[in-house]
C-alpha cells in the first residue's frame, strides 16, 4: 500500500473509533512496522492524537476558526447607557467580539470612569446622580434629573443613604415594571440636623440619644454628655449631626425647642425638619439696628410722589404684611390708568448684606396654620416695608394704561412714595361689590374706584381666557386651632371678586415687568412654566375619557385652550375637582429661570414675579435688577455680566426653596388633619375616591380630609389598571370619582396619616 494511501486509511479508520497501534495495524491488514512512521507523522502534523494514558490513537477534531468583529466603543457605550445591557456575555454575543478584547476594552472604560463595574452584581453599568425618596418600609425610589423613569432600590442596596440624599446610583437591570438600581455612594446629605426627643437609655451604662420625630428621617442619634447644651431627657431638641462610617450618627444639641406638651410645638418641629429657621442670624439682628422705623425726608427725594392719591391695599383679614397697593382711575378717552405699587424692599435689604444672605437662604416666607416664618424680619415685613395705612412708604411702581379692550397701551416703571389711604380686606370689598350699604357708606371715597377695578378685572380676565390661560380650580382650607395647638375647626377659603381683582392686577404687573426686561435685553429672574410632556398629557386626557366624560380627540400637541375648554365643560360635573387635580398633575412644575421661557398655564410669553418682595426672594431680585440695570445704571456692562452669571444659581435655589416650603406646609396640614381625625376614630363618612394606586385608593371626605383605603384591608386580590384608573378584584371594580362609605380606622398626628376602611 502506498504511503499516502496508508495515511488516508489510518485517518479513515480512526474516524469512527480510537484504536491502539496493534488494533489499527490489524484492521488495515498490515504489520505494526508498516504503519509506525505514518502514525508518528500524522501525530506531528496534528491530524491525529495519541492518548498516552490510554495508549490509543484518535482522529484530531478540526479547529473551527471563529470570526470576530472589531469592537465599536461608541456602540458598546450605547448598549450600556441607552439599551441597559449590563452583562458581559450578552454584550459579547451582540457585538460578536473577541471576549479577551472586549474585557480589555470594558476595563479601560472603567478606568476612564466612563462606566462602572459592580463586582457584586458582575455587571458593567453607569453611575447616575439621583435623589432618593425612601419609603417607610425601607426601600427607595431614585429620581434622576432629566429622566422620566424612577429607579427602584431595595432595602439591601441603599447602604448608608437616607431619604432626600443626593447619591451616585447604578442601574442593575430591568424586570417587567421596576427599574432596579443600587446606591454607589452619597454625594450630599439632605439632613444636617435632626429634630427629636432626648432620651436617656440604660442604667448601668447610661447613654444619651435623640430619637428623631421627623417622618422623613427616622434615625437615632448618639449624644455625648458634654454635647447636651443644657437639654434634659424628655425635651424636644434640634441637634447638628455627623455621619460616621457605617450606619451610626453622632450629634450635638444646638437648640432646645421645648417640651412635647408645649402648645404648637408640633408645627415648630415640622418647620425645623424642613430647614426653616426661627431666629435670624446675629449679624442680621445687628444690621436691623441701623434700619429706621419711618421713611426719612431725604429718602423721598427723586421719587414720584403718589401720596395725594387714594391708594389702597386689599388683603386677608389676618394679614400683617402688605407688599402691594393699587390705584385706578378712568381717563377721559375711556382708557384705564392702573397703578400697582410694590414695597421697595431692596432699598433696605442691600445685596450681599447679612439681611440679604438670610433672605436668600430662606427663599420665601412660610405660612403655617397659626404662624408665619418670614423671609425678612418683622421689623421690615410688618414695619418699614409693609404698606401700612396712613404712613409714608417707599415703593417700586408699575404704572399701566389699558384700553377698554384690555390691551396694554403704555407703561412706566418708577420709584415712588405712597401713603395708603385704606387698609381694605377682601371681605369688605366683596361686601361693597354685593351692595352692602353700610360698608359702601364707610368707604364712599373709594367706592367708584372699586367698581372701576371690578370692570377692568373682568376685561383682563376675559383677555387671558381668550388667549388660553388655564384656570385650575382648587379648594383650600385653613385651620382654627385651640390653645394647646390642636385643630378646633377647618374652614374653607373662598375666592370672590376682590381676590380676583388683586390676582388680575398683579398678573398684569408681573407680565409687564417681564416684557420690559426681555425687550430691553436685560438679565431677569423669570417665572416659567414650560410646555407639559405631551405623551403624559394625552394619557391624562385618555384617563378622563375612561371616566365617561366627553373629551376631544386631539392627535397633535394639546394647546392650553384645549385644557381650558375641557375644564369649562366639566364645571358642573360632580368630579370636577378630581379632573382638575389630574390635569394639574400632568403639567410641568413652575420654576424660576434666567431664561424667558414663557408661562404655559397663564398663556403668557413674558412672566416674572415682581409683586411680593416681602415674602419671595425672586421678586426682590427683580427689583434689584430694575433699579441697577434700568433706573440707576452705573456700571451697566459689569452689572449685566454679574447678573447673567449669578441668576441661574439663584433661580435654582429659589425654586428649591419654594418646593421645600410647599412640602412643609403640606406636612403641617397632614399632621393637623390626622390630629383632627384622632377624635373621630371609627366614625363613618361618605367619601369620594380621588386617586388609585398599586397599593390602595385615596378617598376624600369633608374639608379636604383624605385617607388611604389599603387593598390589603379589602377582600380579594385587587389589581390596579393605570389606563382606566381603576382597581378590581374580579367581582368589584372601583373607579376615580366613585362614592363610597368609609370608616376611620387609623389616625396619627405623629405619622401624619389617616387610614379608612370600606363599609359594606
């Protein structure tokens, strides 16, 4: 047999079996000597293998040469960042890349801080900056700026982060509904103080601890005996805290707030919990000594004098700070001459002063049930800055001429001085409008002006309505408290013609000032309300349609006019307040900005806050820029550059302060509602379902009191349908707006929570 043929026959024979040299020779009818050289040659060439431990020969399997694709780094990053693919083997399969090369590329990206590798999860992911919202049961949701989705973080993945902390998180993967993530580290702590009760624990080795009474920050703080600052066990205190490695927190008592039985201490605790300080800084108190109680003659020089006019203020019965006053007269040509005079707070609160820094840190005055925590001290807010009746006050005035159709014909912005002729209340003005003869007789000198104001208010409101300005309805309530701070009664706030007159005039002044600053191309802190997310708004329209309410089918973007039309069509519907709330929640939140982005809800191209500098820092900033850049320009180019640089940060801080104030006021209301219902446990009420979630339904009884009907307390397994805003267990189905009978099953002022159960 030829040599070549022997090799082929050997390979052919070994194709089916592994054989010893002896059996291989026998199967070929050859001697061992005839095949030895060929076997050695085939082994050396790698065509067959010799299994030494078994003394067998076998055919070597052919190596398949796999073709790999080159790694596209941009595509790799996109898969991780945009497609949320974090596992190595999945990335390798998609990219068809060499595993070793892919591993090297990923490690390089980790070193460059473009991605993050979690050894615990064995994933390549990215770090995102997020704010944590920690729930009572220990898990959290993380919100990333600019992203619509929220990431779910389990209790085990939170680490040492707490509610409100700004953290680096990394996504860990997706399931059907929740987008999982874990905390990498804490960037900024939300809580730098703890409000709580000082406790002495232990007998043999006593230790001082502050047990937090803050709903959002349930922690226990260790206090050294030398850091008690005179506090005694049982007292409510405020303490500065330091976070230790791990989970412990140390603190130093800064202030004794009072005893748990002190009247109103509950509200004080909540205000401090949200960072609203009671006393002003020592530097501010010192600065106040140099501020006069009356307007000096030399301060009036160069200002427009309005003291001979019947300028009036119109505010609530219990108001003590008056930062806006108005005057109106009709010209011979039928046009309206409207004057809006605003307290010149910037004359007394100088930029960069302790007063100013205190005001900026607060951002806004806080109006709680029985108190006001002012942005500026009472000496200014209730004194020299307040437009009190019968005294000279410095103002910044917006003077406007409006034609009978509501069009702004001309305007001026000037510094002035006024003397309020009457401190009017909404109640008295409403009585005059309704024809109360005794009140009209008392204020006969301004009665014709009040009627002209009503006339102009209706014109301005009609113009705004025509443009598509949205008027959301909401019911507001105020608490009447007992001497011990507990809620006695709940009263509904009313908005009648007098309230609308002030609202319409202030809106026009704000719009005019914003227009002026924009067309003059001057820096300004605008109040903006951006166009809502259209997908979210369309979904809300669909949900309202599922409530069997006729809704226009709109394919393109929804204009404010469409929202206005829908609100008007449901005015008499029993669920109109629920629908109002649904539409309001689908809007973007209004905020402050250095850019003139317009106000979607008011249908205004130009808008800022100008009319309340006593209680809002953005208004104070607008006053400063008007005076510095327009009325008294000194170093204009320098000042323009300065305000362009600082306004974005100030606007961001002001927006944050505003949200914080709203949250604080809501927390106080929740506490008072729960306290009020503690004395109504197990009582039954008729209620309306106002919202439905995956865990239960919220229902509202009288005076805006809302409680949770948890699905866990209902028979059967309830599934939530977010498209129809309903919940069903297959037998019973509940929808938004359904009327139900409920019983108060739980109420706690400490937890600020009310629970209802359904009554069959």
